[in-house]
């Protein structure tokens, strides 16, 4: 075995079988999305079966009779709902996560107070304690986040565009 495979092959505890995983995660995104799709199909089919049982078996026991076309409409509506929810969930999972201070690097904001060298900036509608990289930055100036120091953002004054 070569590369990362020799370091990440492990026993899964079920019959001693071996599996390979990425050094960064247990599953890659394609496997995860395929698994989600299979689960979505199976659960939707189970829900459709439950709807059919209710309409064809339970409702007639209480003397409620629905025509077959109503069952078809209900099942088509439920399938459409499941598809819409699946697609919305897939889009949400594909978005890049922006979590914590490291996700703020590159974000733009405006100083609320003078940074001499520390002060407050507003980024994405939130107030953050920050520290100027280099010299003092006055209030009301656009800045870009270039790093972090513990719970403070390190910001740099944005240079105005150069005239040609």
C-alpha cells in the first residue's frame, strides 16, 4: 500500500473488515449525497405506503371513502413536497461553511470606533472587537479582515482604487 492508504486503513469492528477513509473525513461529499438520496427515496416510499394504507384501509373502516384519483393526487403532492425538501437540503449542505473567526478572513466591514490600535468594526451586521494591522484607522473607514488574534479580528484599511 502506498500514500495515505497505509495510514488510514483501519478495522471497522464488524468481522475485522478493512475500509479506507479520507485523511480529512469519514465520507466524501459524493458518498454522503448518494446516501442522502437513497435514504430520501426509501423514506418517501415508506410515507407513500403509509398514505395508501390510511386511504385504502383505515378510512373505509370509519366509513370514509375517497375515490382513487384523490389518493393519486395526494401521493403526487407528497412526492413533489419530498423532492422540493430534498433539493433545498442538498443546496444547504453544498454551501461553504463560514464558522468562527477563521471564516471571517477576507470579509469587508466598516470601523465603528477609531482603531488605535484596537477598537470596534461592523462586519456582516455584527460588531467585532478588532485590532488594526499597522497604523491607526479612523472611524467610518472600510477595512478587510486579514487574520485573528484570539477573539479579535486583525483588520487592514482598504486602499481606495487607483486612478488610471
